[in-house]
């Protein structure tokens, strides 16, 4: 899916605009501090991704793989 790529791009743009760190520096810090290994952070990120996918389905239900808005985020494999 395209959603994780879009979320990542938005996050990197936000960090660059608000803190001045480029994408490579930001990624290096994430891995250095093992942020992705923190279960609370992982759960929060998954929840936010589901919320964004749900919002996208509400805005364009046919654009989400032709699902027609059926299933909702609970039916997604994430």
C-alpha cells in the first residue's frame, strides 16, 4: 500500500520544517535509539496509520482497492 510511504514522507517533511534535520539524520536517530523496538511507540504508530486509512476511506471509498467503504479499518491487514 501507498499509505506507509505517504506517512513516512509527511513525517520527514515535518521534522525538516520544524527541527531542521534532514531525512538521513532523522532515520539514523530512529535506528540509533531503537525507537521502532519500543512496543508503545509501535502500537501508537499502528493506531495512527489505521486512523489515517479510515479517514482516507471516508473521503474516497472507491479509491481504497475498490472496497466501496466496506470492512472499515478493522478489515485491513495491519
